């Protein structure tokens, strides 16, 4: 299946409406990631179809839970979930943060190539970043306890952490996250991905 057909079908299966040019821009992201990956080793996933399913659609599966204009993707890596979400929602503002220089160079180039005016790229460790956000997205970043420890200072008073996880470990989900608590756990159905996906929403206890 060619990338643009797979992207379009994936968006349909997710119930997401594609704006004009979105599929082409997502396809460009796939092509650029493949090109850069040959030199910089940005991701272990190299097949176009798997990049679409395991990066693009996996990221967009959380779009219904993004409801603010102040979002940071912590440990963005090659730009997931931040880049697909920013492409889908041009009226919302995203900060993509990573400590890897080669990944930041890729993100900066994608910001230019894809004309992402709603994206800010930050080369910094999460612990050293000082701004506040209403939503923090973390994908394949760390355990829930580590996520809350490393990102709590970035969260606005009533903000929430969105942790994108694969199979959810019971011990991890039931661990003491004080002063945070798990507000919701959403099981995500990602098109063309034959594996468990979950979104864990955490907030500070009041």
C-alpha cells in the first residue's frame, strides 16, 4: 500500500477528517524521515508502511484528547507525536523538546519544510526546561513514575500529562505517583498496528 493511500485509510479508520494537503504533508514527513534515517539513525523503524502505522497513525490516535493551545511533546525524538499532531491541528501550538542534537536538526528542518508555524523546537533536557504547559505528551519516554518526576515542573496548575504507552503494566499503573493520580486510561485502536496501545491521563491531586 502506497504511503498516501495508507495514511488516508488510517485517518478514515481513526475518524479524523483530513484537511486540504494534510495527507501529502504527512507523506512528505515519512519520506524525509526515511532519507534522514539513512545517515542519522533517528528510528529503528525503516519500512514506509510501518512508519505510517507505528509513528504517524500511532501519534494521531491521541488527537481527540488534545484540547489546549499549550502542548509540549517531551522527548520528541524524530517528532512523534508532536509533528503529526501539529500538522493535523494548525490552530494549536506545540513545543517539541529533545536533548539529542541530530534529532533536533531533523525537527528544525521539518518545521521549515512542512511550514509548521505552530511548532517550537527546543534543544534541551526536560529537567532544564522552564516553561509551563497545559498538556504534556510523552511517547516511549519512561515509566509513569519517571514521567511525573521529570515533567511535573512543566505542568500548569490544572494541566495534565498524556503518557502514550504500549501494553500497560499493572504494577506500573498501580504505583504511587503522588502528587499525581491517574485520571483516565484509554485503550487506543491504531490502524495497521497489531499490538496494544494505551493513553494514560494523569493530573495533580487537588
